[in-house]
C-alpha cells in the first residue's frame, strides 16, 4: 500500500516554526507576505535601469532598518542573498546587488549585528566559490563567480568599512589580501581590482588612515603587483593624493615610477613584457605567473592615470621622452605586431582627447601618424577600422579646441605621405583646417613643407607638393569669410612665389615646372574663391599677388619678353592712377575704379602666366580705362573682353567678369548688349563654335565668293556638314530656320545617325574599291574571280599612299560626332555664362529701357537651345526682368511703337512652336508688354487684344499651327483681371 510521503527537511525547517503551517500534500510552500516583498525588491535590483535599481535599494534599506527582534537575522540573510546576487551573469544584477550590498553592510556595522570586516571577507570568500558538480566547473561559471567576488569586495570598500577612524590596520590587511589574491589570478582580474582600488582612493570625502595605506602597499608588494600597470597607477595615486604618507623604499627610484631612471622598467611594465618572476620569487606569498607576455585588447586604466600625472607636471621634454619610449617606438615601430599597434591606437585616442594643447605636438608622433595613414590606404589592412577612431577624435578635438586643432594638423601635414589619402583622412584634415586657429604658423608650415617635402625622389616630391597645394586651396575656400584674414596675405605670397619665382634658400628637391604649374593653378583657383568677397577685398587680395610678383620680377622662373614687361608697366601705372582717383563722396566712381583695378590685376597675372594673347588683352584693358567714360566703343570693347573671360573654363574669370560687369552696368551701351545677344543666337554646333571663336578656315574671309560657291564648298567638306546645322537632303541645302524647334531632344539626331553612318561606309567602300581596281566589295563574283588581286611589288608600293589617305580620312570622320558634341557643350556653357552676366545687368539696371531689348532674344533662346537647363535659365531671367521692370517709373517714358514691334516679334515667335518652357516665356513676355502699353494708355488694350484675336484666328484655321493653346488661355485669364490691367 502506498504510504504518506515524508516531507523534505528543508520544508520542515521553513514551516514548523512559530508561524509555520502544515505541509501541503503537494509540498508547495506558502510564501509569506514579507517574503513576497523581498522577492519583488530583489527583482528590482536586477533591472537594467539604474533608477529602478536605486529605488529597490532604498526599499530594501527601509525594510531592514526597522528594529525588530529578527533584524540581525534579516540583515544576515540579506547579505547572503546579495553576495550570491553579485555572481549573476547579468551586468544589471551585479551593479544593483553590489550597490545594495554596500548599503546593507554599512547598516550592519552600525546596528546591533556589528559585523566585522573579517567576517565580511570570510563570508564573501565562502559564497563566491563555484560548487563543483562531478568535479567539473565551466569557464563561464568561474568567470561569473570571480566577477561577483570583485563586486562584493567593492561593496565592502564602498560601505566605508576601511574609511572609519576606528579601522585597524589588520582589518584592512585582510581585505587587501583577499583583493590581491583575486588580482593575481588573471590579468583582466588584476585590471578590475586595480581600478576598484583606484576609484576607492579617489572617492571624494573619503578619509584613509596611514595604517590602511601601509597595509595596501605592503600587501600589493607582497603579491608582486607593484610593478604592474595597476600597481603603478595605485602608487602614483597614493604618492600625489596622500602627501603625508611615506611610501616604502626599494621599489622605484626616488619612489617615482615616472623618473627618467625608471623609464626602461616603466616601459616594460606598461607594455606588460617585464619578466616579473624575479620579484615574485623574492616576495613571500607571491603568485607564480603562467605567462608574462599576454596582451589586452583594451588599454589598462593605468594609462589614463600615468598620462594625467604627466600632464600635471607640464614638462614638455619629459612627456615627449616618455611618449616616445613607451608608446611611439615600442608600439608603432616597423616591427611592431598589429595587436600592439591596435592597443597603441587606443592609447593615442585617449591622449588626443585629454592632452593639453601645448603637448599635442608631442602626442601626434610621426610614427603614429604614419601608421594611421598607412592603415587607411586600403580597406583590407588589418587596422583599417582601428585607425578610424583616432581620426574622428582629431576632428572632434579640433572642433572644440581650435588651438589644439592647429597643432594636430601641423604634425599630420609634416608626415603626410606622397601617396593618395583615403576619403576619411582627407576629410579629417579638411575639417581641422576649417576650424584651426591661429593659422599663421600653419601657413608657414605649408611653405616650409613645399620647399622641403621630406622626400628625395622628384616624382614623389611633386605628388606631395600637389597634395599640400590642394590643402592650401581648401583652407582658402573654407576660411575666406573669416573676420580676421591675417593668414591669407602670406599664403597668397607663398603661392605666388612657388608658382612663378626662383625661391631663395634650401629647396630640396628643386621645384619642377610641373610643380610650378600646380601652384599656378591653385593660385588662380584661390583667387577665384576670393572673388565671392566684396569688391574691395577681392581687389586687395589680387593686389597682394601682383605686388609680390612685381617684387620678384628679377627672379622669375620664366622671364618675360619686352612686350609683356611694357604691358605690365603700363597696367601698373593705370592701377596707381585708379588708386589716386579714390573719392570719398562718389561711391559709383570708386566702384568703377575698383573694378578696373581688379581687371588690370587679373590681366597682369595672365601675362605672368604667359597665356596666349594675354599681352594684347592687357593692352585692351589699359585702353578701356584710358578712354572717356561715355565712349561707346570703350564700353563695347570692355564687354567683349569680359565675354572672352567667361568663355574660359575658369570660375575665377567668370566671377571676375560678374564683379566688373556689375560695376560697369550703368555705362553699358546698346551695342555692347548686342554683342552679348549675338552669342545667345549662335548655333550649338561645331560650325557655330568655329564662327564664334574664329576657329574656321581662312575661307571665311573670302567674302567675294557667291552663295553657290559657298554651298559647293560646304558639300565637299563632309566632316563639317555632319557637324553643322546645315543639312543636305537630295542636293538641297536646308537652313537652320526650317528645322524643328531646338527644344526637341537629341534623340532625333541620334535616330538619323545610322543612315549617315551607312553613307560613310558606302563612300569608304567605293574609294577603297577604286584604289584597288575592283568592282566593290558587294560584287562577290568579281571579288572572288578577279585577277586584280595578283599585284606585283611595284604596284603594291604605288597603291600604299592612296590607301593611307583613304584610311586617314575614315579615321578623321570618326571623330566628327564627338567634336560636335564637345562643341555643343562649349557653346551651351558659354550661353549660360552670358545669361549670368545679363542677370547681373538686370538686377542693377532694371529701370533701363535697354532691358526691353533683351526680351525677344531671351524668348528665342528658350526655343533654339538644345539644353533644357539653359532654356529654363533664360525663362527665369525673363521673369526676373519683368518683375523688376514692372511698376518702374520709366514705363511711361518708353514709346509705344518699339513696344509693339517687340510684341509682334513675340507673337511671331509663338508660331515657331517649341517646348512648354518656350510657350510660357512667350505668354509671360507678351502679357508683360501688354501691361506696359495698357498702363500708358488703356486704349492700347483694344489693339493688343486684336493681335491676339488675329493669332487665334490663324490657329483655328491652320491645323498644322505650332502655336500652343495655353497662350490663349493665359491671355483670357489676363483679360479677366480688369483691376490688374
């Protein structure tokens, strides 16, 4: 028969007390309300949120602080539970239980329990040992218990047990001995225990007796831990934090680990390569090390302590020696392993964040910077990602401390390699240059490095000088708006000297012409960036360069000829004249003088650069300045000069032209504007480019030839026909006026290209067949049976020149399409630059009647250009001109007759058709003209409306009309606004 099961002894112990209940048959123990509250508190101590853990600790202390007969038992039970809790694998549980344990231990020492330090340590030792099951304990379990013991010891220290006046030395020795035993087990435990003791010593408000400190030092020494990174950190902390305490002798020279006499030993200790078996053998109770050469993946806290003490000494020489001996050489030498470099990079990052600005020059050691730059060259390098945090720290430190940024970037520039830099490295240097201050020492560093880049090979020197020039240009670009620009003048002088003059002093290797060309290019680009500044500042910076070149005129690398020297002399005389004409009461005249000085200065630079036709251009500028202000020819000449500038692929000359044109806008004549309008009407093709830039053949000068001869000449030149806007269909020349609108896409020309290519192939076959004496490639029978292929050597030699000519023509024709494409891009770009100039004119001279002369050409451009952005730009300019002109007081002064002529031209333009942009431009311009006319006399509305009616009537009867219906909708909406017109 089944009998009644005997309950477990644990159940009897927990339930047969005074308040116990009978054991349930299922052996489920009823939990009391108090136990449930404790369980909830302990669950709170495990929480990941610090606030929850803190609140749980407070609740536990409140519960245990209640004085009852069972208080001591409850405190002891809580201590046991908390010590077990710190051995949890959860980080949150360790922190929460450790915090609660320190407070409970503090309560236990003050209450009736009177728990001694020795009892605390004994209990921790007993409860933080893993229980062996079948003789096997996992590594993870051992680790959890070791960490738990560490947190339990931390709770003892934080409870204040060793900071009381009544604390005995022997009590402290018990604690420190237990901590030292734990530290000696593993390197990572030593680091944890050392950090724990360091934080306890540095805790604010803590009073540590000399006897306690003595116990700490003696125990740490007895375990052979003095000459470890953690031992050095604790030694320095006690030495500086407790000045009245005398450290024992015999460990460090003058009791100072940072002494120069101990540099070699300190290096070994910090790198953990010291063979400390000798000290361990001589020290009683020392724990034998398994290995002396283990490395950590993260640096010990001791590095931060050592660096902080070195910073406090503020001895640059001592710091530099320490940094080189302990970091730069052993960690970043050519033979250093990646693991050691990885550790060194982390230490370097710490130093970047904490070192005073005056020591950063020592921190950014050449070995370290070379390592970082080398590792960032290719993504497959071992430390490619490890080199990223130091670069980020450089940028962060520079942003918060401009002086530190200047020191860091100066050192980085010094060790820059000649090879390419990765994107992050370049961005880091650029960001530091953007915030570093002061910049004057940096400018001098740039100059010195350009003269002596630190490499002996000429090609390597050229690469590094180019890189340095790029960084100088970047500095100008990002810092040109600084309030103080004291650095800019010497930088421009240095660039000018490097670009054009024979530099005096030690230059190694010598500057090559290629390097000078780079500096010339960067100098012009720098001046281009400076053109964005106010006119007076732009003139001052240009004058700085011109004056520097004038002072170095006798030592130029490329001497100027007599004509160039004369032109420069005349230009400088005009600059002096312009400076003398400064009038405080006439801002307009001053602006014109500044613009001429700027124009003359850039013209002089072009002569020094020995650009083609630069001398004649400079002479023209001088002529313009010498001419009377109301001279129309001078105005036209000036505009043509500015147009020649904007035709160059240079932002400098584009900005120069805009600056100068803005100053001279009031004096621009109708003839000068017409020269700009003529460019807008040019064909966007190779023929248009040849006509515009006068690159055509001399046949263009033969004006006496009749039109038939011209057409015949054009037909013979196949490459020109393919590239021009003239199309030959069945022997008839179709001009551009009969073509479809230019707003159509380029796909039309691409569609027609295959037949053209086939014609070229057929022509090539005919010429080749004629040269070979055959009937052609398609005649297979003739090709296979003909005896013409049996040629002797003389016949072959005679045939060779003909074949060479034929194939040369074929090769020439293959480039036609690309040439036409390039020409179109050039013309479109030129038109955009002209539109920029016209935009400058419209903004300042919107009240001038000459603005009305721009309406029709701009509308036409929206149709004829093959570039949609250009059409949109022209349409926007029209809108701006109409917006500025509307409401102007000069509207009534414009006669109605010219306005009607423009309106008729716009209506004629509508009939050509075009894109939506073109239709919008036509409609808006027509309404704008109507507004002006109606504003002068409301009776004009009848005539304008009649013009629209006539246009609409044609549109209705002509099915093929290209006028877009939206034009009439816009006019209807405009007409309905009675008050607006």
